[in-house]
């Protein structure tokens, strides 16, 4: 059973890490906080303080002095990474026209706040009854409040932090001198594979040995394989693996490759098999053959290049791999045809 201590420990660790990251940015004179961070802390504060804050910048691109507000509770927050008295004074001054709507305002500083705020102007604090000890918060103050939350709200906050904090940390990253960020979308994108293909002559020579009467030229073979490779490259790697599996496990009738729909469901438990089949169908690597009789299973037809120069390209290709003991996965998944030589 997950305990309060587990939830609290995880939340403290993650929010403290965010605060340290904000502090590192501030050390580089980077004080801007984007909309995503405002929304994250809006959700945190709503859970911790039981508010219904909304992002006030939804109504205006930049609400003067205030970022979050709950009109029912008449409470508003400024979210900032700047901890100086000047920042507090500016917030109070800009928020003054909204004192009727939000008579109570807090400033949440995402780094450690100052020990005292003697530079705050009484003329600005008066309308809000702003108390520097009560209304200036930092992450430490929020964490203290979290310690006394009931278990259901602790779990709710833990779920939020677990789900969103990785994105928050990404948003706070600082680019290096070349403008690149530590977390880059490229890290999450599968690279387009680069094929190794230089065995057309050897493949065509094999065809001639198997069938001296073939009229398929080496140039025609090259065109077929160029099409084959181009369409394979358009597929994700996992889809090429699924295609290789289908070719390997297919039933061969003459020169036709098929696999029973029912059989496929039983031998493969891949969770997104339907998605893989759709991708393969888009590239004409497979197609559905409906059953002619009620007691027969529909089948998936499997091929390589539609309208190829060789009518039996799929069978010839698979036979060549078998005779030369070449890995189907190496060719179809890695697009490495170097063993054709």
C-alpha cells in the first residue's frame, strides 16, 4: 500500500528540483516564465489550497500584476522567479486597479524568497492588506502546506506532478551556446534508415541461373528494388519488423504468400497489430482476402512491390534469401542488402 510518506517524498523531490532549475535560470538572468509553468502551478495551488484558480492571461495576453485568479474566493497570485522588493512593489502597483475583484493577492516566488522585505511600500500594501510574511510564498511554504493535506488530495497532487513535471523541467532548460537544448525532439523521433544496397548484379545473376529464359533485365530488377526500399523506408522500424514476421510465417502456395487472419491473431499478441496492418496496407505490402466459404478463414495476402517488372518478385526474393542464407530482418528491417553480393 502506498503511504503518505511516499507521496510526500515524491512531491517534495520533484517540486524542489523545479525550484532549483528556476534558480539556475535566474542565475543566468533568465527570469521569464512561460504559460505552461503558470498553468502547472495553477493546478498545484488549486489542489494544495483548494482554490479554483484560472489563468488570467487567457483573457488578456498579459494581465497586469496577476497571473492566476479565483473570483469566487477573491484571491489572485503572481507567479515569478524574481524575489526582490522591487518586484513585489511592481506587482502591487500593477494589480491595484483589480483590488475590488481580488482583494487578497499572493506572490509565489519559485526560488527561495528573501529573509525580509523592508523595501515594500506601505502605500502599495494598504489596499490589499498585504502582509509580507503571509502573502509572499516560495516553494518551501507550499511544501509545508502539502505536509498536512488529506490522503486523497495528496494522491491527486502526486498524480499531477508525476504526469507534468517532466514537461515543466523541459520548459525550464537553457540552450547551449549553439542554441541547442538538452532535451530535443530529435531524441524522440525515429531516424529514417539509410539503406546499404549494392547487390543488384548478384541478385540478377541468381535469377538467370534459376531461370535462363527470364526476360527481366538487371535494370528492371534495380527499379523494382528501388521501389521496394523506398516504401520500406517510409515505415517505422517496428512496422518493418512486423512485415518481416508476416513474410517469415506466411503460408506459400505456389508463388503466393498468405497468412490466415485467425492464425495471425493467435500467433501474435502485439497490442497494436491493427495499426501495423493499416500501415502495411497503405504501402501495398499486405491486403485482405475475404473467405469464399463460411468455414474458411479470411487471409492476408503479402507482397513486396505492386506491378513489379517480375510477376513473381516476392517468391524470387524470399527464395534468394533462403538459398543464400541471408537474414530477412537484416534486409527488410535494417535495409542492409550487403549480403546480396
